[in-house]
């Protein structure tokens, strides 16, 4: 069985995209592990399946490089919008995408030649989330002391349909992303594990952020992580909620958050790297 795939990235957050609207892909979890291997496979942060939906225009399933299934990915959502447009699968410039964290609205911003320039995604609500404290009691973690591997941070837990822990740091370049990220991903505070963001506020409209993604480790960018970071910083009064640029290792995303509705809009690029075929049993 030969499977056609497209390698795409959103600011360096790269995934393997497969259209399964006509034919299902068997055991995508195991395939994600094998294909994501950067030495023996295609190389990626995971596998994304684009399928049919009974409640939206299309559906998205995401499998991390370790085989675990993710709830949502902002970078992958933008890439799916470009994928559907470039392959003439739809002529819509506003696409409803079903994800495990709800239906997301994708808006394609086209240039004068009708090509996808940037993609804006309505990411839904961004809000504080509960964590498990001492004694098993759940509480909101907002601007609290978080300790890990001998380091102390100011941390805020944010839900973007998936869990995030945003840590404020004075220098993102020197932040212990691998050490602390790996530790906090499996913290008892987060029964389903968490993504961890290390955020340095530059000014009211700019944040330098690095990320440890749940199930993938250090990645070049994380769309939901950028949204969570912008929400956490705005809640702390450090940035303008409607105009924040998150600079990650792979590039920048523009985030707008409405404190009243809690809705988050994310705008950024999507890039096709190459296409290919791979054979599976």
C-alpha cells in the first residue's frame, strides 16, 4: 500500500499531512512514530490526517512523534487551510475544521494572485485552567510560584483546548527548556501531561517564546502555545491583548485576544516543503 503525503511546516513546526477523505490510514499512531523519525523516516513533529466531517467542512487528527494523539494544533490548522486551497479540494476561504477540541474557523488571506499569504485561525477560548494541587484539590494556577529542577518560575496554566503551562523568564535564550520542559510535562499537576512555554516579555507587543511540546519535545513553534502565552501575558497586564507578536525559534505569530469573550485569533504563515509516497504493509 502506497501512501501519498505532503510535508508542511508552520514556522518550523513540521508535520506529515495525509488526505484520508477517501481511504483511512491504518494504525496512524504507530505510523507517526516511524515516519517522524528524522534519521530512519520522513522526519517530523508528527502526523496529521485530513478527513471528512459530519459537523464541519473537514476534520483533523494529530498524532505526535511519540504516537500520542493531540487535541489541537494551531500550526497544523493553518497548514491544512493552505493544503486544501492549493490542492483545489475546496474553493472556500473560510473553512470549518473539526478537531478534538471543537470546531475551529480557518480564514485564508490571499494575495493579489490568489495564493495563500497568511492564515488566520479562530482558536476558540483561551482561559485559565485548573491544575491538581496538594491533597488532590483542583485550582486555577495564575501567576503562581512553580518549581522544577532547582529553578523557580512565575507560572500560569492556560487551556487552549489543550493544556499549557506558561512560565515567565528573563531570558528565553538561556531558559532550561529541555530539562524543565521534560520534567513539568509529567508533573502531577497535569494528569494528562502539558505543553510548557518559556516566555520573555520584550515590550507590550512582543514576546520571545520557546516551547516544549507534549509528546514531541522542543519544537520550532507551537500555535496553541503562542496563544496561551499571549493570554497569560495579557492577563498579567504585561502586553496588549489585541496586538501581541510571539517570536519563536521558527518565526513569529500575531495573536489577538478578547478578554470579554476570551476568543483568540492567530495569524501566521504556512509552508509546503515537499511531497512524496511511502509504502506500508
